[in-house]
């Protein structure tokens, strides 16, 4: 199965170190969003109820990973094709 390619801009963004100040700024923004944190906690609680065992959670993760890594016609691997 061919791996999807990352654009040069995406690679630079991924590999470029994040300054400590920027990390703290983004962290404070995320922690200040209490509504989103509540939604995330509710989603985590649902997930643990839906998949109560480690085995069930791993099976879900493996199934979804297999779905996500299948060759997709929506996102071409090679923009030249």
C-alpha cells in the first residue's frame, strides 16, 4: 500500500521547532476554552462506555486505522497523476 505524501510546506511545518513562548500561548488558549474541554471530557466518557475494555478500544483503533490507510480516491497519493 503506497504511503500518502506530505507536501513540502507540510513537512516544514511539522519539522520546524515550536518556540517555547508559542507553545505556552497555544496551551493557555486551549486551557481557557472550558466549553471545548467539557465536550472533550464528554466524548472521552462516551468512548470509554462504548468500548469498556482495552481489547475493545484496540480493536476499534485497529479497524479505524485500516480504514484510514486504505487507498483513497478522495486524496490522491500523487498529485501528478
